[in-house]
């Protein structure tokens, strides 16, 4: 009987954890929708930042190579940034 009570308590704890995660996800989606409605530029920047972080996390060598290529191109360009 005690094993059944422990299993039931574990199931209740897991259900409470799932409910907390679901509520956090709903709150995050609501906050993002509020941000899109009231501050669309900041929302776009936030989404672009999240996408960039995900890209760096999933393909770090590709991102590093791209950064190096852009830096080399900018360094070798004839554009003088000090001119008005």
C-alpha cells in the first residue's frame, strides 16, 4: 500500500511540474504577443537575437567562419569610415 501511495505522490508531483511548465510557456507567449503589439521593433530584435543564439549553438564553426570572412572583407575594403 505504501508503494502505491509513493507512486501516486510522484504522479501528482510530475503533474504539478507539467502544469508549472505549461503556465510558464503560456506566460512567455503572452508576453511576446504583448511585446509585438506595443513594441514591434524590440520584438523583432529579440526574435533575431534568439535566432542568432540558436544558430551559434547549433553551428559554431559556420558562425566563426562567417565572422572571420566578414572581418577580412571589411578590413580589405577601400571604404574609409572616417570620411563624412
